């Protein structure tokens, strides 16, 4: 087939649509062959072309497309060409590589951003991080350094502390004086074969001491529990307090005016009360009269109280009840 140049007037170029002009050689694509489809679509656009004569073979990129196509077939070819560049399917995980479509599988098999399930815990990790995970995975089976048994990593501590028969441990009677170290599997033989009489005696003595301490503590707890029960009972009664004050040798007490006796405190902290008794009156205007006053150590609302005076001398036995309302006026 002979080649004849296309003759045109330079002014006619204004009517040529840009998309049909090669940006390299500035000629039209009309009926020209296209090489290396993913590169510039014009024979003159390739640096690896020795000649564009139809009888000569072009030197092509070994990694590129080798098809020779017509312009009207270019769009469809580019869309389906197996040498087209595409994103890695793991680009959302972070892979930024662009690869040829026909090399997808090779790339995917090695891509460090591909997700993998941990074979032990089934959680998902990237290929680039899963090796580090295997060094930490709590469900991964690892060798016990003592017995070589396969144990889950998260259970290794308990295995060494309580189960592994090859671990060297102290005798159970270490706190009573036996300092021997033996493998856990030999502990029973150690206890049977070694004379621990002295250690057992020490253990028994310690148990007796602890038992006595527990007994004493139990007694204290019973006393405190009873006290607490009494407090609760009193509180549930609406804070009713009862107290008995015995004054010995009352008849022999000689008081001047304004001298008084003070009773023991009664009630429950902070609501404590006490009584002042004036045998000869609390002031000159009350000389010869007995004065009885109720005092509180804390601020109180108005409360009702009752005082009963008893004389245990049967010859002059008297009983007198005094009922009044307590108004808080300070101590």
C-alpha cells in the first residue's frame, strides 16, 4: 500500500476538533495505527519506535500492550485492555499502588494492606501488622518454658502459678521453717518423705494462736453487735432514752446554795444528756428546795422528759414523778 501525504491548507486546521489531533506530532489520528495503547495514541509518540514504516517491526515495551488497533476501536480497547492501570482493591486500607489490571492477582497476594483473620482469635488485621499481633495474641498457643505444653498466652500466668508440674516451688510449710525448693510434681513425695514434725508443731502453735485471736475477735464482735442492736432499738423507738442514777448516802450530803451533783451522761452521741441536782436550791430564792435540771450537750428541739425520784429507805420511802418539756437553752 502506497503512502501519500495529506495536503491541506494551514487555515483549514481551525475546523479540526482538538481530540483528533496528537499532542506530540500535531497530526490527525485519521486512519493511523495505534501502538502501546496505554501510552500516547500515535506512532510518532513513542521513543522506542525505530521506524514507522509498515514493513518494519516496532520495539515495544515488554510490560505494555502489544495490540495494534484503529482509532475507532481505541475507546473500547482502553476500557477493557488487560494492561490498563487500576487502583489496588485494598486502597481503602491504605495501599496507594497503581497496578496493571492483568497483574492484579500477583499484587493482591503480596499486598501488605490485605486483611487477614488471625488464626487464633479470628480478629481481622492487615498483612503488615498481623505478625506483631501474633506476638501479642492472647489466644495464641505458646510453649510453656518449663513443661513445653501448648498453653494459651492469656492463661500462661495461671498455668505457671498453679498448674505446671515442672515449676520449682517452695514447700507448703515454708512459713513454718521448711525452706526446701522442689518441682510441683514432687511436692507430695517431699511432704511424705521429709520429717516435718518440727514444722507441723510450729504450724499447730500458730493455728492455736490464730484460733484464740479469732475467739477474742468473735467476742468483741458479739459485744459490738449487741451494742449496735440496742442503739438501733432505741432509734426505732423515736430516740427514747432511759437512765438510772443512784446517789449513795444522799442524806449525808450537805450542800450550800448553788452546789450540785452531776449524773453520768446518758443517750447516744451526739445526743447526750446529764442531770444536775441541787440539794439546797440553785439560788438564794430557792434555799431548802431540791432543784433538778436536765442538760443536753447538743442543740435539741423541744423534747418531753420524765424524772422519777425514789427513796430506797423504806422508813421514809417517797416516790415523785416530774414531767415537763425540755426547751433548748444551752448547757
